[in-house]
C-alpha cells in the first residue's frame, strides 16, 4: 500500500490528495492515513510536501521559470505560503536557492 501511495504522489503531486488516493484504494481516508504514517514514518501531507519541494528545487536549478510559475507547477496556488514553506525548509528563499545552485553571486 505504501509503495502505491508513493507512486501516486510521484505521478500526481501537483494536485494529489489523500481523499483521492483513498478513493482509488477503496479505503477510508482515516485508515489510509494511519497506514501511511505507520509504514513511512510520515503523514501523507509531509510526503507530498517533500515531493513538491524537491521538484521545486529541480525547477529552480534547471529552468528559467519564475518562482511563481514553479510554485503553481508543483501545486502551490498561494505564493506566500510557498515562500514561507520553502524558507522554513531550506533556510533560504527560492531566489537565494536558485542563485546558490547556479553559482551566481549578486
């Protein structure tokens, strides 16, 4: 079950929801949530967040998309929330991350 959830997140991360994977698995949301947490050590929300941020890092490093476009592409419609989450996770803004990964010093 956990592998199926991870595949689902990997494929549908921009719009993935626990409710949708529960429906696909024909399981109760609460039960599925507990199974995911028990087997992966993390809740669905955190697994999804990690995938989205990982993809955002890739896009920041390897594309010229704007931060706003990247946030939207990985599933964050609220740009302020994306900035706060990114800053809290990596201790730098998306722009600082991009500059660092590209070796720029401005």
